[in-house]
């Protein structure tokens, strides 16, 4: 299960391995900010407060756009945070810079 909080919509959705947090949000009509879906705009930045261990490793695109302190605090790019394990609840809130 993934608990997503967009700008005005919250949803608890089934997690699917291989999809990003942004993919899940779009599939379930959660209003998640994004522009590119490739990791270049960083608008899909989100705060993962639970289940980060179920996501893939931080990508090069994330390292290029974000600061190490953000990763330490639990931030990821929604388009780059790929679900690897579906047996863990993931909680994420869209938190764009602007």
C-alpha cells in the first residue's frame, strides 16, 4: 500500500513494483506536481515518511538535482523513487520547492 498526499488529494493505493511514486499518483489521480517525469525539473519532489526501504536506490538524476541533506531528511524525486517491494507501506507527500 502507498499513502500519497498531493496538493489537495490524499489516496491510499495498492503498490505496484516497478512503478515510481509519481506513476502511482498519476494512475490514481492524485494531484502531484511534475513537469518532466525524467528527474530534470525536480517539481515532483516528495517527502517519504514511511517505507523508504521499499524504494530503489537514489538515482544519478536525484543526486544532480538535490542536496545530500534532503536525502537525509527523507526527500526523493517522485519520478525517480521506484517501488521495489510491495509488502511495506509507503507514505509520501508531494513537496515541491515552489
